[in-house]
C-alpha cells in the first residue's frame, strides 16, 4: 500500500497532498498522497514530492478520507423548500462530507420506482457540490419495481416498519418484507430499515394523556417512542436476515437495549449491520428543555445512560458506523412557538456538523482520529458498496479528503451554516474540530469558508462506479 517504488518514474502527479497526520487504513502517519486524474496514485513518505507537482501542505492538520454519509434527506424534487441538492451538498462540502447517499423519502415522488429514480437523477444534475448516490425504497406493492430500480443504479433499499411521516412512503410489515427480501437477496442488495414497530408505540400512546402542556415536555415524546418499539423491530429484522440470508442494515439505532441482541446476531455471522447518529451520541433526554422541538427525531434521543451504552456499542463493534440522518424542514413545521413535541416535524439537521459533533464526544471519551475515520468514512462506504472507491486514503481510491484541525474549537452559529434552514439543536454549542479544506476527486471544493467556482459533484450510480 505504501509502496514508493513507482513514484520516481514518469510525469509528476497532478497534485500532492501531504501532512504529518495522514489517516490511512493502517493508522495515522506522515505521508505524501500522490493524486492523478482525481484518484490516489500512491501514498508515499512525507518527503516524496516530485519536482513540478502542485503541493497542498496540510502541516500539522489531520488529513482524513472525505466523510461518507449514507443517511441524508435532501427532499428534492418535490419538497425542495425543505432542503435541496444545492444547499444540502454545500453544507456537506463545508463539513468535509465528500460522498452522500440520499434517502428515498420526503422527495416527491419518493424513489420507489425507476421513473422516480430518473426524476431524482435529473433534479440533482449540475447542483452537486459533492458526490451523491441514491437509495431506493421498499414500500407496499412495489416488489416488482425493485429489480428495475437496482438496475437503474440505486445502492440498496430503505423501508419503514412504522409510518414514515409522509404519505407517499408507506410502511411495511413482516408480510411485505417476506415478499421483498428474496428479491433483494438475488440482487445482493442491502435492506436499510427504520427499526421501530407500531405495537409498542400504539400501546404507549394509550397511556399518554395528550392534554394541556403535556405535549411540550420532552419526556412525553420520549415516552411515546419506547425502547420496546426498537427492540422488537430489531429482533424481527435479525430473524428475517437469518432466515433469508439477507443483508439487513439497522438505521439510526437509539435503544441501547437492542445492542445485546445485535451483538448475538452478529456473532452468528448473520448479515446485519448497524448505524447510529451524532445526536444520539451527543445529547441526553434529561438535558432537553420543554418545547425544544429542534431535538425531536424518531427514534428519540434517550437518557445519558443510554448514550454511554451506544458509545460502548461503537467501541466493541456492535454499531458499525455513524451517519447523520440529516433531515431538515421549514422552521414553521417545528412548531417552535407552541413547542408541541407530538405535532412538530421530527428530524435533525446536522450534515455540516457531523465531524465536529462526533469528534467532540469521541475525543472526550479517549478515542483517536483513525477510529473516527473508520466510523464516518470507511464504514458507510462499505454499506453502499463504495468501499473500492470511497472511504479510505489508499492507492486506487478517489482523492477525497477532509483536512481539519482536531484541537481547534468553535461555537455553532446557526446563521453561518449552509443548509437551507438553519435550525439545529447544535446551535450555540461549543464543538471541537474545525474543517479547513475539502478535496473531491483531487479538486479543492471548500477552503476556509470559500467554495470552488462551480459544483463538480457527480451522481454515483451502482454498476457505474
Ligand atoms: Zn432518515
């Protein structure tokens, strides 16, 4: 991997990015990354800089593979007023995210047919500041579409086991999953599942007297989405993954109670993978003020004790990686004045803040930078089948880098974020880790607050990458 034998001969590379702290799959070291045609040609010693090559010297800053975020809601076409390819991917570039894979719901149409996929593709063209691919959806009645969606270029399929929040994207139960999974197994496609079941949520609703100020209290929202809903859904998914030999990925796990079952399932070599999100690793239910609906998401942010167990799940590999579930909406839908948790739109916007939010907490808990790269770049790239191109600084991969200062801190000023709507629960928070420069396929797309002249991101299609 670190071979330097081919570096001396021939033309100089287009670009050398070098620094004292380059994060490679073998760990962090001083290195010079040679880039040709947007791809990493070699990772050599720090002093291997051929005459005539353009050099970006990162000095003492960390040079990490660009972040890969496989859980992003862009909502275009159809709900572009919520977010959009232009604003969403600018936020990504500013946050060091160089690849995202977009969720099939909240846009209209939802990406549940090949025709809708083509609309999505057309809507993204010319607007991408980073590379982006798409997930398809498994919804009631679209089993016959799955193969054409897969052939069209989606990287896998998302489903909900509870109502999704939008009517165009219906939820599925065990019967629909039993219809879809054999198709997905034939393709080798992963199923990404929002893992909450309706039963425990319906039961919880009966116990909540939704009167007076009750809906303003965070603990009401928390009680309405009990851990059992997640635990039971994850048990069902494990069972089906085992039975069909399917690849099943649990998105945004929040209930730490489910980790024991996940640990056991994974130990049996069943094809289950797991993600969690920065907000579950950062915030705690006890600290969320009444009416602070910017913290609303599903499954909910749980107690501090639960958060510590999620970190333990990352430490021991039960949780494979961290992605944002960036899901903004117009601020009015958050009902900030009423502060009604039960009626406000659920979703947390954090795409631009994912690296500093995770690093702040990871650093506090004693983790080193390479672990963060494994959680935020390598792991998500593997889920999408992009591991041969994205997620690592190694020869043959795309020259996607985030160059950042792990010791600098900043206070989140939400007006300075690049997402369309600025509301975020991180507002005012002091975070550690400042993104300085982002490279996409060897080109500098973001540098200390400035973007490149035009968006150079590409639509990534399975089969073509
Ligand atoms: Zn989501």
